[in-house]
């Protein structure tokens, strides 16, 4: 009888673990990029080269959360001199505030698919709520390494002045469009 | 008008220069520290235009603005509030070093032991050197403000060239304010004598501003640390030329020249070494 209870407990625990699946961000397949208006002429694009984080995803329970930590100094717009300037106190002050973070607080669902993630984005020590629209999310077995993997594409936008990044306003755009493509392996 | 106020050259050159010029003229018969209050008011207006009186997040740059304003208030009041010259002399180095810790402490704490040691040696060494070098010229209005103006100009131009327009603007607005008060001194003469100021409390605003902005430009931006060496030599270079002429204009010119040569030379060199090979961005 005791053995049966123990086995049932282990089985229940396993099911719970499967449902509340936790994933660790794969930095090699995760991209945090941005686009901003440049002097009214065109759109300037850039990305961050180093990020880490975690994802928890349980569509059956409609539960999801995501945390992303971005190395501010890894900003990359394809122009070394400009990147140095972007790291300086004029923009994101990467030495004083080395990490940009996004921590979700709420998930929005469309049927059994994750449709949005709301959370706090912290830049230069200022945290503001941001909602990211999840354009697609898929989970399954990776075809090559056979590990369980989840990936999503999400977009959103912020006002940079909300975070104290005021340099060059209004000539350099106020609204920063964010794009996040993320893959994460199951722990 | 608003468009003019948004332009960096007005925020950190024209406006602080004019405000300091007018205020020194108005205050010089009222207080011995007229130049301090003239620079304080000019810098306050300038900082408001550059930063918008916003204190959150309290970044290193905003701490620097607050500390410069605090140092100017202290230098303006100390001759009346702190009667003991010895106490005044002790206040300046202690406050400057505490200011360094407040602004850079969090960043330096993340460094390894070698980095922390280099910061302590470099930062404290720079403060002690500047206090000593400015001390030599504190008795001469021409030399003090000639060196202060040149030093802030050199730091401002170098910081701007080394990828932080914000730090550059702060230093340049101090240079412009100092230049405005200096020109008023040339045109109208010395302020009235009242109160007693030690050399180090009189030079505190220049020492603290130069140390904080210079080190911030090295740590937060990309100013090569060794650019601070010739810039820190400006007060010493100024002291090497005796200025005891009848003409205030001649005294001002001779006091400013060595510093200006160094400041412009360093700024040009920093601009050359840090400028991009491609066409702007």
C-alpha cells in the first residue's frame, strides 16, 4: 500500500514537472534587436550580442513567464564608434548600468497560445511596464539534438525618455521598436 | 527661442557665459565670492537646460551635477560660515574624495583588486595634485580663473571628442561660466574683500569638477586616462608665468595662454585619436 502511494506521488510529481516546464535561453539562437528613427531620414537598427535568461511555459495551465538579462555593453549597430557612443552616459551608460532586464509579470493568451507578455523592462536602473506581442510560439523536440525546445518571436515598443535616455531628442527618435526572437532548451 | 535653448552651444556656452558675466558685475561689490555665485547661477541655468532638473535615475552624471552645485555653494558660503582656515583646508580634500566614492563607488566595486587599486591611486592622486597645483595660484584671481577656465575647457572638449557629449557639455558650461566671470573681472576688477577663504576652499569647485568629470570621461566614456595628465598640469603651467602687470587684461591673457595651449592641444589629440575613419554616424 505504502509502495503504491509512493509511486503515485512520484508519478504526480513528474506530471507537475512536465506541465510547469522550465527552459534556459539558448544565447546562440536568441536575438534582442531594436529599430529607431534616425534624424527623420531612415530607420537605424541594432542588436545586443549577449543575453541570457529563462522561460517557464505551461499552455495547459495558461501559465508562462520569461526573464531576459541583456549585457548592455554588447550593443551592436555595426559601427564601432557609434556603439562606443551608445554605451556612454549620453545613452545607456553601460559601465554604470551593465545589465538591461525584462521580467514578465503577466501572460496573455489566445486560445492555448501565448499571445502577449507584460513585464518590467529595466534600463539604466529605471523599471517600466512593457507589453510584448508574441507573434509566434512553438515548442517541441529539436530535430538534431533531440532536446525539448521552445521558441517565440515577440515585438513591442518603448519611449526611451521614460528611461532617462534623452540624448539627441527629438532628432533621434523617441520610440524604440523592440524585437525579440528567443529559443530556450528545457532544463 | 525654444529651439535656441535646445542647441548645445547655447546651453553650455552662450547662456552660462552671459549669466556669469552679468552676475559677477552685479555682485562684485557685495561679496568677495562674487565669482563663485556667478558661476553657480550660470551653471544652474545651464544644467537645467542640459539635464532638465531631472534627478531620477540618479546616474553618475546627475550626481556630478549635484556635487558641482554643492561645491560652489560651499565655496561661496565657507568664508562666512567656517571661520577657521585650517578647517576650510581640510574640508576640500575630504569632500572631493567622498564625492569620488559616491559617484564611482558602485562601478569600482565591480572591478578586480588591480582595478580598484588603480582607481584609488589615480583618483586620489589626481585630487591631491589638483589641490596642490591650484593652491599655488589661489592668491591670484587672474591665475586661478585663467587655469580654471582652461582646465574645464580642455576637459569639456576632450570628453566631447571621447564619446560623451553630456559630460563634455557639463564641463564646457563650467568653462563658459568661468570665462564670463573672468571677463567681468578683466573689465571691472576685483570683488570686495569680505570673509576669509582658504586656498583649497576657493579652488574646490575647479578641483572637484575637474576630478569628477575627468574620471567619469575615462570610466564611463572612452577618454584615455593619460589625457588627464597634461590637463592636470594646467594649473601648474599657469603658475610658472608671473603675472604682476598693471593691466588686468595682460594678466588675464598671460594666465590663460599656457592652459589654453595645453587644453586645445589635448582636445585636438583626443579628437584625432578617437575620430572615426568613416564618415560620421
